[in-house]
C-alpha cells in the first residue's frame, strides 16, 4: 500500500489518468441525456413515455431509434466496456512498481486513445479509424496486465 499515495509519482500519473477517464465515462452519460432532451426522442423504456417534468408531450415515436441519441449511447457503452478494465489494471500496475516513464507512456497513451476514439465516434469516422484507437487502448491495458504478471510470477 506504500505505492498508493501522492508521494509516488507513478500513482499520481494513475490518479490523473483515472480521473480523466472517470469524467469521460460519466460525462458521456450526461451527453446522452442532453441529446435525448434536445431531440425529444431516443427514449428506451416504455415507462419513459409518461407525462413528466421533462416530457410534457409523451408519444410512442419517442421510443424509436434516433441515431443522434443512440450514437452517444453507443459511445457510453463502449466506455463502459473499456475504461473499467483500465481502472482496475492501472491500480495493480502501480502496485507492481513500474518506472515513471513507462507508466506515463502507457497511461497517457490509453487516455489519448480513448479521447481520440470518442472524437472519431462523435464525428462518424469509419470503423477502421475507431478500431485503431480502440486497439491502441486495448494493447496498453494488455501490456500493463502482462507487466503485472511478469513482476509477480518471475
């Protein structure tokens, strides 16, 4: 546990990267809500089309797929499939005691890849472009996990 404090620059790197990624995943959820409210559509559950404070004129077509809303929802789902693995792996990576240089390269590369993936998704880039950024982030987490295993098992 000595590694998990602000006196450890590797942990500080993790704290910064993790905080940015937590803000990203939480912000994407709010972006989806904003898009639903702005478009007055993209609702997902039948109970959502009841009269309420923000839905004064509910109607069945509000449940229809709306790409403007669903794109944000897909981005959020993608974050939820990727960011938690980074958060968990990053913590055990810090405990494994990597160099600051390695931690900076890997963790900030993950953050950059996820942010670039979000921009690519939001601007409707091709699957190949999005997959490139996904792959970079995924490889980073895999490298961190392998590093942890090498430290622990070797």
